[in-house]
C-alpha cells in the first residue's frame, strides 16, 4: 500500500509538472500566432493606406490657354451657361474636332457640365506641374500653397480624387488628366467571363471523374500527381503555352477569321480576348480541380450509399446529392482561383495584351487590355501623375475583385441555407 501510494503521488507530481509545461507551451504558441496575425494586418493596412494616399491629393495645374481669354461679355468660363460654352467651342475648336464630337452626341443635347468638360479638355488643356499625396495635402497645405504661388504664380491648385466617374467612364488617353479605365475594365470582365465559362465546368467534370469514377491505378495516380504539380507552375509558363496554342496554332479560331469576323476591321491575329480568357482558364484549372476533389471527398459516403440503396444510379447520386452538398465548398475554391486570375499580368503580356489601347473591346475577337496590364503600364511611366493614376486603377481593381467575391460569397451562403433547411 505504501509503495502504491508513493507511486500515485509521484504520478500526480509528474502530471502536474507536465500540465504546467503544456500550458506554458500553448501560451507561447498563442502569442506567436497572435503576433503573426497582427503583422499580416499591419502589412495589409500599410498597403491600403499607401494606395489611398496616392489616389487623392492636391494637383497643381497650369492652363495651356488662359481661361480669361475665353470670357464671353465679361462672364468667366466657369460661370457660363450652355449657349456661352457652345460659342467658345465654335470659336476655338477646329471644325474637324467639332464634327467628331458632334457625331458622338450633338452639342445641343449636351449638358452645361458636359460642355464645360469639353472646353477644359479640348481648349484650355490644363497641364499638371506638380502632384501631392493625401498626407501632404492634409498636413502640409500651407507649404504647398506658398510654393505654388512662388514657383507658378499663374497655376491653379485643386484637390483631386483620381478615382472619379470620369475616370471610370473614359477610355485610355495619353494625357493623365483625361485618361480612364473603361477599356481595361471591359477587357477584364470579358476575359474573366471566358475564363469562368471554360474552367468552371471542365474543372468540376474532371474532379467528378477523378473522385467518383476513376479507379486507383498507376495512370490515374500519375494524372493526380501532375495536377498537383501544375497548380504550382509559374504563371508565365501558362502564358507561353497560351501563345503557342491559342495565339498561333488556333489562330483561325481565336482571331475570328474562321467565322468572318475580321472583315469588319477587327484584329487578324490570335492576340484577342478569347486567347487571354482561355490562357487564364488553363492557369486556374488545376486549382479548381483540386478544390472540387476535396469538396467531393468531404461528403460522407453514407449519403452515396443511401442513394444507391434506394435504386438511384451512380450519376443520379452524384447529380442530385453529392454535387448539391459540396457545391458551396466548390464555389469557395473557385472564388480564390478567379481572384488569382483577375490579378495576373505575366501570362497576358506573353499572349499579347496591349499596354496602350483607346478602343473598347467589342467582343471576344477584339484586341484587349486589362486592369493589371494598365497598372503596370502606368507605373512604368516617369511622370509622377501616372503614379496617382495607377493607384486609382488599383482601387478600381480591388473594388472589382471584392464585388465579384462578395457575389460568390452571398451565393455560397444562400446555398448553405438551402442545404440546411431545404
């Protein structure tokens, strides 16, 4: 009894000491995880603040044509009505440019704000001589004003949001004050639409075959290993594949010449929206397949057995039970894959994305540019104002990604509710 009591006391002592050690180790790891989370949030916050800091701020401009010289009967340009602005346009703008603008929308049908915008962009032509970040604009305003009045006495200092409705609704131009992202946004949406239309059904079909139908043999194991390897291949390699296959080999199809589309003046080579979308589809296809397999694997085998026991075929079981039960997980993985595709630049450069394009894409056989390509092109320009435009384009890209992700998350949550209560 004495020996047993001593052994029991020693065991309790060892247990107590081990328990204290485990709690100490757990506390240390908790601090490590918390520090990692704080560090990640800090870097993300610094990135967002940097983008916002460049997307807003004061701009110092000098007019190519003095606004006072355009006054009508002593009325300043900014106070003119529509009739006065039309008179300024007729007197100072070339007939050729007037006809071009009138074809877009007759001057009689344009609003006063629209006419003023034409006068400023086409006649006054303000040039940027200095730009300031949001931080400088908020905390160094007096120094900015003093410097502007000394160095550029005829300049105009305005607080500008580089993200504006004009920026969203205008195509790309060579001038930073009039350029926009409409062409890039349309190209991005068209490219992602093609990517989803190809990668989503093909990826799910491949996952169903590998998970539900394929037997465990050397060939299928080889295919599975290579799918995992392809998910980690650098994106520029997929760009080279897209250049070889879609741009060159399948040029009659991707250029539209096989369908007679190029007769209307569209591009006559394979560097089109269709080639870009198919290239990005191949890029994200392994990720979608792997995620869909994991989603299908997470469904309990009892669900399949119950359906088969009631007389359903294997395909009926998959279509009516397994896929609906796993679709929310599949959608989550697809959202992550599409987010990667939206931000890709390297494969699109190889496929032939345009860095300067003023014509909006009219279809899948058109030349294209995307928001990441546009951001890359603007950040490579030496003028400081293009850095602010790039920041504004980044804001638009983030908003687009968040909108698409929010739509997918809302759809996923609705599917989960239907599965839970349906």
